[in-house]
C-alpha cells in the first residue's frame, strides 16, 4: 500500500483535515498508539469538525454582519433592563424553531445591534442561514432589485432565510416602495421564519413610522404579535466604554 497515494486521493476528494493528519502520522510518527478503528474514527471526526467550522464561517461571512458579535461578550451587569435568563433562553434559538420574531428597542448606543447580531451569530453556529441588513440599506437593495428586475428573486431568497435581521428600523422615512417591500417580505416570511428587528423607535410609534394605515396594520399584525420584546434602558454603552477608558 502506498500511503502517499492515499493522501493525494484524500486531497482530491477535498478531505483536507484527514489528509493533513494522516500525513503527520506518517512523517512525525504520531497517533501510533491508535488502533485501526480508533485512527479511522479520529480522522473522520477531525474532517467532520473542520467542515462544520467551515460551514459556520461561511454562514457568518454571508450574513453580512456589521460585527460578528459573540454572546459571551454581552454585558448583563449594566443597568439597561436586560434580563439574563430571558436573553439566554433566546440564545437557545427556540424562537427560530417556533418561527417567532424578536424586537429590541431602546435609545442609541444601548446595545441593540450587539444583541441582535449575537443572536444571528448563534443562529449561524447552529447552521441557520442568516441575513443582516441596516434597514435603510435594505430598502436600497430593494430599489436596486426592482430596477434590475430581480425583486421576486430577492423575495424568494428572503422567504427561505430562517433568520432576517433588520437593524436601525424606522430611522429613515419610508416611501411607498419601501412600505410595499416591507409588506411583501413580512407576508412571505409570516409563520415560516424569524425576523429580528432593532429600533430606537418604540413599537407604539411604528404605525406612524410606516406611514400607511393599511400597510402598517398588516405589517404589525405579522411581526409584533408573534414577537419576543426587549426594551433596553440606560445610558449609551459606547459612552460608558469611553468613560471606562
């Protein structure tokens, strides 16, 4: 048996982790204490783990996060009305399995984006495709898709995405095209997937923010009433960090 031919075959089959470890076994005299079954299990487990990590990395990259926030970096000690037990339950991702939404509101700088993106990263780590948009840029994407004739393709993509994050919702005025796009997206996703929305504007004012009574009623009916709500309080986390420095 030519072991180096085996390594080349592993590489051609894109079994990079297995090839690397098997090469180390041959050249560095490693893993000699393993039986044949133990060695095979070790090589397969290592290849599987590398592929899982690669999949997670790709999901995080494709999500388009502003920052890949880690749940371990969440500050539960700051006085901002964040219940640790509640948020850690959300990090368990049951809301995705139940096709529920999450709304995070609060003043600028209080950590809304960080919380939303930490949920998105956790979703990617468990294999759920996630898309993150600043809401204003999301509507720019919609306008461009309509100009290019790819709007329905975009809607299908969003419909099939388990987690959609819209950050800074309501900061920019919505025109009629944005309102209809918001309605289309929420209609397609209703009962099928989860949407996470972060906004400085209290939910009670979203009706006026959307601007059209019938569309606002339809959107709020599909988003708000099936949502977990987090209302953050307190001073800006950015300001606090500067003072700590």
